[in-house]
């Protein structure tokens, strides 16, 4: 849902994220894509799509053709297992599924890994981190949703910081290697607090795309988490 700064082991990255909502919404998102050099140009090294519709594999493939950057697909659907193969075929390099979705999340993660993609697991605000404990050693990314998923512009849920802190503590204590991503209500101030809590990937939508100066908004986001991002 926008652009994100990534920090892991001192490496700075910019991540482009598009909200693909299906139907007309997806078409609008597709038309937006070539217009954002901050996302698809030299700054971005990862492009991510949020998929709310099982028919969007061709749209993801179209984004794939726009860039040679790694492509992340967040499957915000009820049955992610059935969509691993089509979205991997469409060009996804990393696929994130919700633990709350139908079916066995372990089977979904195994299918993602078997496809050759990196595996991510998303948790809604109401889902306790302990539900994901048996799966942490299978993850490349843990996505902590900091708003209820479904639409942009919501206020950041500050009580999710405890979940981020605990995820970071477990990662360090147990030697896991997954990145921690936050998505929802992210701007410079909330990104800074999430970074202090242990997050690595900071997804911002409204803070960037509604800014009059997107390059400055991106720079502000990077500065908030200790990075220098330039268009």
C-alpha cells in the first residue's frame, strides 16, 4: 500500500507496494505503476503487490514486466494455498500469506518454499504472536499488520508495537533470520517507533502517495529509520 524503507544489517532499500483490489481498483493501480519512478526506478529494489482477488495473477505479471526488481506478493485472500502456483508463475519472488486464512499455514508456507519463492506470514492486529511460534523457523518475513487490513488511511495501532518487540526478541533469542515488516498507518513518526521496536520493513501508503512532494516524503521516511533514500 505504498512505498517502504527496508533496513537489515545496515543495508538500505526502498520497497514499492501497490494495492491491487480487483476489478476497477486493480486497473487504477495498474495505471499508476508506470507513473512512480520512486517505486520502479533506481531507488526501489523490491516491488510488492497486495492481492485481494484471485484473478489478479495477470496484473502481477504485468508489474513483473515493469521491473527486474524482486517482486513480493501479499495474499490477502481466504485460501492462499490455491494461489501459490499461479502467483509464483506470474513472477513473485516472495509470497506472504495470512495465518488467519483457511487451511494449514504450515502447508501454505511449505508450498511457497517448494515453489522457489521466499515465504512470509502475516498477522492481523487481533492475532496473538504465539499462534505463529511453531512457524517462525520457516519464515523469511513476518508481517505485523498495524491496522486492520482492507483499506488505507487508517490510524496506526500503537499496541502493535508490543507484538513487534516480542517478535524481535524471539528472533534474536532463537537465531531466526526473518525480517519484521509493519504495514498500516506508517509515516515518519510511526516508522521511527517501529524501528526502535525492532522492525526492518516499513510500508507507507498515504504518507507517500498523498504527499505533494513524494521525493521529500520518501526521504523523510528513510531519515526516520536512519536511512538515506534519494530519488
